[in-house]
C-alpha cells in the first residue's frame, strides 16, 4: 500500500443488468484504461479449457474463491492497477468490485484514490435487460437466481450499499452518460 500522486480510480459496482458495463464503456471510449474483475474469472476459465455458460461461470467462480481465497480476484486486480500506475496512468476505471472482501482490500490498497460509484436500476428493468442482452441472455428465473447468488454467495450488496455515489440508470442513455460525467467532474476524475 503506497499512495500515488494524483491517481484516481473510479470503480463501478451494481447488480447484473444495472448498466455497470455501459458506464465503464462510456469511460473506455474516452481512452481511460480499465481493469475488469469479471475478466479474472473468465481468463481463468479459458486457461482451464472450460467453455463459458452462466452456470459454469458461477460454479467456477465459487470454486476459485474456495480454493484460492475470497481475495484471489482482487489481488490480481490490485497488481493490474499498480502496473498501470507504474506505466504512467493516473486515471483508471475498475469494472465491478463484486464482494465485501474486495471492497475492503481496494479501500485499504488505494486510500484516498478510490471512488466507488453504484449503478442502480429497478429490478424489473435489470431483468428485462438481461433477457434481451445478446451475450449470455438470462431468463427471468435465471436473473432472480443470479441476483440471489450474487447477494448471498458473493456478498455483492455491501459495496453497493456503501458506495460513494449513486447513478440511477432508468434506460435513457444520454441522461445516464450525463450523470456519469457529472459525478466524475464532481470528483475531479476528468481534470
């Protein structure tokens, strides 16, 4: 843990279908580098030669957490962020602190540098988006199961509950992007 000069990390958190990834894409399209918590699991699945399904990802993620500890993903992300900072990056986007353990480690590792922004949306809207998404669409039952698994097994609610800022994503893209820009101007991410 060492404090870096003028480094700001913004982490977007939210339940599946909230629009977290869209918020991240809004920033990566402006040229900001990102670290992706979910990518650590997907990369590990690929290395293990597993094809990707929702059920397999969930089982694999939980197996990894049991085998390597609750902090296995965040430890890899912390290393990625330090590598970016050492390469001269001063503004970094984190896609998805998933667990309470990850939140605590990120706050400890990057004191004063990390801002957590929760992207929230009504459940019916999130679930509708999940049934419509082109990659890994979910049924209503699967969406409910995913919510419960994320809250119960991953403790995903904690980082959302304690976030520094909230953005309501009710489906209007321009308004959503404006809210993101307003929040990031507020925390001087863009300056």
